[in-house]
C-alpha cells in the first residue's frame, strides 16, 4: 500500500488498536476494582463533569452530538476520587453518544438537591427497550441491536460506572 491507501489502512489499525487497549484496560480494571482502595480528596463535581464533557466533545461532534451543560454555581465540594469519577462519567457520556446515532443534543447537568448532588446525562437518541433496563449495569451485558442498528461494546462501561459511583456513596439509575 502507498499514499492514501496506506494512510487509511494505518488509521484503521490505529483505531482498532485504541479499541483493544481500552477493552484490555477495562477488563483489568474490572478485575482489580474490588481490591483497589481509592484515595479520596475534596473535589468539585462540576469541574470533573466539565473536563469529561471537553474530553468527549470531538467524539460527539463526529456523530453530530452537541453537549448542553448546566452546572449549578457554588456546588459544595465532596470527598471523591477525581480519576474514578472521570472514568464513570466518561462511560456514561460515551454511552449517550453511542446511542444517539443521528446526532442531537446530550444534556449534562449538575445540581444540588438538598443533601445530594445530582448529575444527569440525558440523550435524545433511540432509547432502551424495556426488557434491557434491569440488566443495563450488569458486567458484560450490552445491547447489540436496536431497531436494526448494531452497536459495539462488551458491556463493561456501565458496570464500571455503577461500581465507581456506588463506591462514592452514590446511586445510579437509568430511564428511557
């Protein structure tokens, strides 16, 4: 191969390599996350969410997804592990992008509700069939196809997100 054909082939190999590395890292993390004791520090969840949105802006733009953020001012700081929360929120935002195949908006909000800080990510994509809802956060469970559209993944992102959020004393749920 030469020229553009070589460039295209290398881009494909590079993209596939990224997918494999991410998969291996997720599997290793999943295996070890029970034993890992995270170091907690005082952090601003709004800042963590802002970083995750910026990290995913290019990925979203590739599929026509735009982020609308609404982060309340003056949120209280919480005890948490910034790397783990970034990983959890990234998995959630990545899912919102993946299941918005025709683009559209993903609303990302952080608000204080009483003694709770609520983070919500709402896409306006294809939705989740009801039979999948009870299992969506299970390890290795993923939805292969909805309405004739195929979706990749091995079912680790949401399981990791649930574990990390619960480890922070939080709760995660889904609606469609």
